[in-house]
């Protein structure tokens, strides 16, 4: 082959090689982008599942609450902040800041029907939870949620909450500690249910339960619009503003000392998810004694 032809062939080969290389690099870049998008969508999906299970799989009397809708997002769009989104993994275990539980057994009695209204709706009531991590005082809303306050007045009078553990802590999306289950796995209840109340409380602005709120767990399915009036004995304490639809009876407000106790519990972190789908607190949170007092 003449020299000029060989040189021209080499130049054509070099050009073709450069074009192929550019196409290859572009293809690899596109594939990396697609992979990142798939991973982002997967993380977003997992985040929604975790957040939904955090409170949306609240159990009350053996039922399951599905209220995931407020956190579901369109995962067909790119999520630029997916890398910074909450992880599904539990927080690292911190030293247990709480004391050993007091001696005593959990009451296992159940009741056939809601107790008759016996509280004075015009009076002020407080509930005190003496826990292994510190006291939590709650100002109860007797006028706004009489059935709920009356139920706790009845149950606490029977020692129903004594020696029960708070079985769920969430620190992703919503920030609550859930208590009130004598079984300690999210399936227990008093045997009766009470109506939803006070769902138009002015504190519930913008589908947010503010820090310091105490509200009832229930079996309401927001998507099917079924399961109203299914509260039992399980309740949750909000230690940081949490986005939730107004479907859970707000019946009390936590005092300053109680908020400090909740912060201590939250700072200790969340443990691994249990087979029951609970994410228990790392702290040993047990209600040694509960009392309801009329002021």
C-alpha cells in the first residue's frame, strides 16, 4: 500500500476510533445516570415503606393502620436529594439511659365494652407516666376528647398501663414514641374500642401533629376510608413535629419535663425492626406506674 494511502487509512481509523470512543463514553454516562435514577427510586420507595411502617403500621387491638398516602411520592421523577434522604437502617445503638423496670406484672384483663362516661368534662385532668426513663406529664383534653380521657381514666384506675413497655420509636419522617400495649408488640388492646374525637383540633395545622401532642393509634385505613372509631389503649407521644393527616385523636399535651424525657429516649436511637414490624427504642422504656388526676 502506498505511503499516502496507509497514512489516510490510519487517519480514518483514528477518527473512527475517536467517534466510537465518544459514543462509548456517552453510552456509559447514560447507563450510569440510569443506574443512579433506579437506585434513587429504590431508595425513595424504601424510604416511603419505612416511613409508612413507622406509624402507618400502628397496631391497635390487633388491627393495622395503613396511612402511607401522605408520604407517597411519584417515583417516576428523578429525586435529586435521594442520597440525603433518611436511611432504612436503624440508628446506631447508644448506651441505655434508662433504669431497670420496677417489679410487677402487666395486667392482661380485657373488657367487653367501653366504660360509661364518668369524667367531668368541664374539669381539668392530667395523666402522669412514671417511666424507667423519667416522668412524662400529660395535660388531658377532657372537653374535646371525653371518650378518650374517660377510657384512660378507667384503664389507669385498673392499673392497665402499669409495667407495660413502649414498643415503638420512629425517627424518620415522623417522630413518635408509641405506648399503651399490654402485649408489647403492637397487637394488644383493652377489648373495646372508642370513637375518634377532636380531629379538628386547631393544633393540627397543615397535616402536622406538633411536638408535645399525645394522640391515639387506631385501625383507620385512609385509602379505603374504613376503620373509624377503632381506638383502644395504644397511643403515641410526638417529640418532634410530624406530618400526619388528622385521623388520630389528639387528647393531650406533654409537659416540659416529659419532653425532656422523650428527647433522652429519642437520643438513644431506634433498634432493629422486629418480626412484628416494630422498631423498638434502644432505651428500655417501661411505664412503671400511670395515674390520672382530676385537678
